[in-house]
C-alpha cells in the first residue's frame, strides 16, 4: 500500500518540497492534486523555487512569489510576438511592499497586443543543446555553432560551463542557460560578446556575459550591442565589461528590453541608449560601473523603471544631447556625481525616484537641460539636493528635498528652471544657495521647513504627506 505524502510531518514535507528538482511546474501540479499538499506549499516554498532559477527583484521582494513567477514566465514566453521596428514599450509594475501601481493595466494591454499580433511564426520550434563537455550526437560544443545551425525562433539551451566566443545574432533565436544563475559563463574578447543586428528579435537569458581584452587597449564597444534595427530581450543575466560599456542600444528602430539583470563592473557606462534607440530598462541592479549607470544620449527615448542604480563612477542616470525617456521609481544612490544629470537639451520625465546619499548633487540641471523632475524623494546628498546651473530649464515640482551639505537648493542667476510645490527641508546651519533675485519666488511657491535633525526631517515628511502645498 503506497504511503500518503500528506501523512509526513510538516517539516519533512517542507524539506521535500524545497528540493532543487521541484520547480514551478511541479509545485502547480502538486497544488492541484491535493488540498492538504497545497496548504504546505506556502510562500517560503515558492520563494525557494523562484530563487533557484530566477534573480530576485532589485528593489524589494514581491508580495507573492508565485505571481511573480507567472508574470515573468508570461513575458519570457511571448517574446516571439515582438516585431522589430514596432515594439510596444511596456511599463511593467511589480507588486511590491503591499501596493500595486495603476499602470499594470498598460502591461496587460501590451501583453494582449503581443499575444494577438499576427506573425508568421513557425509551426514547430526545435530545441538545440549546447554542452562544452558533451560528445553526444546532436549536441553542440559551442553556442555559435548552434546559432548557425538553428532556424528562426529555435531555442538553444546552454548547459553550465565556460564558453569563450563572440556571438552575432542575425536571426530570431532564443539562447537560454539551463543551470543556476552564474553557472554558465560567456566570455568574449576584442569586441562585443553578443551583437544583435538587422531587423530581428532575439532573447538571451540566464547567462553570465563578460567582455575582456587579451592585450593592448581596444576601441570601447559593449559586452552586449544592439544595433541596426534589432530588438533584443536580455533577461536574468549578469553583464560586465573590463574594456567598454556593458550594454549598448544604438540606432533608429533598435530596441532593448533589459530586464532583471545585474549590470556591473563596466569600464564605461552600465546601459547606454543612444542615436534614437528605444527600450525598457526594468528591475535591474546597475552598479560599480566606471561611468554613468544609465546614459541616454542623442535622441534616445527609453523607459527606466524600478532599478537599483548605485556606486557608479559618474552620474547614476545621465540624460544629454536631446535624450528623453521616463525615469521612474528607481533607487539611485551612492554615485560619484549627480544622481540624475540633465544636460544639453536632455528632456526626460524624472518621477517618483529615491535619489540619495550621492557624493554630489541629487539632481543637476545645466547647459540647457530641460524636462520635468516630479514627486521624487531627494535626500542626504553631499552637495545640493537640486542644483540648476546656467541655462538649466527643468520643471521641478512636487518633490521632497532634504538638505545636503551644499543646501537643499543651489540655483544660478542664469537658471531658467521653474521650482514650485516642493517640500524643502533646510538645515538652518546650511545656506540655501539661491540668488536674491530668485529667493522670494522660491519661498512663496514652495513649502520650506527649517529643521536641524534627520529625525525632525523624517517626522515632518510623514506629517506633511497629506498637506496641500501652495
């Protein structure tokens, strides 16, 4: 007579359910087969299953690991519905810390668009196995060989190991590592490790991607390069470059979906969007790069949301040379220069971010920088919370700005910015560096509190959250 699984002690049942061999699919089947077993499959079990094959969210753990599993699987499954040159730019919102943002409707609508798009997809998609140590028939020793052999939209599964090669993707294909995060390493020398070009859509996931040099310094490129109208979905990867930028999306109609990655250790920029490139940079940890964490240049227009951007050698986010974009709900801290820098006719929307503990200003606008800085928390920066220099013309409204060593505000007499409806916490011992000609206007249009201690600042923020600011 078979022994019933639900007769086991609860702690032993949990130990079985948390085995690495039991994934999301197996947990769903177990939940359906028995109500008693379903009660044992709690958030802790789903958390273990999730983290065994996925990267944790950058900012906070989700309220439901099962729902987060389903959300990511839906996106990963439907990547083939994206069409190069006409990509619905999504603004997905995670369910974190007990609140759900309204733009989830936009994500659902865009996913519906993707699922209903009429594309001539192949009726049968083949799967190819890459294993550097295998000599089994039908297996490939290199990823490049599998890419060459594959047909459009085929799946290439890469087993754990180290692969020293450069990939050029000129056909729609999916490359996925099947081991735990970090177990499959792709190392490229003297150029991009992965280059997607032409009007194709491809997906790369769960790889550790490195760009290295064998000798003398080479031209600065990117570990991952998307150009010439290509669309690349880059998910759950770790990307670094000792010779250049980590990720580059370049050119008209080029699009990058940079999702749930760790992008660090770049000699240059973490993620560079330039030359009218577009895309979605969501839920990544972008850190310890030699230059800006994210740079938006030359007319590029991405969405940058819910990332942790920190410890960079330059600005956290740099928008310049008529770059645009939406910078929303990011945690930006500990960068060498301004948390957000808007220069040279850059015109982004910077909204609902935390910008703090930087070694320079929280937000810097100068050299004809434009755009809007709204509803952010800006605090504990070593220089001014918001600095608007000569020619800066951003609209700064609805922010909570707590005093930095350089004062909450630093304005140039030649600045053209509009500053109103902000809650400004000013330490009486620090001067707010505002020219006398502009001081009266700033005082009348903003709510200014003078408080010396951080405890008072946080208390007043909570008290004034619901106040109307004239």
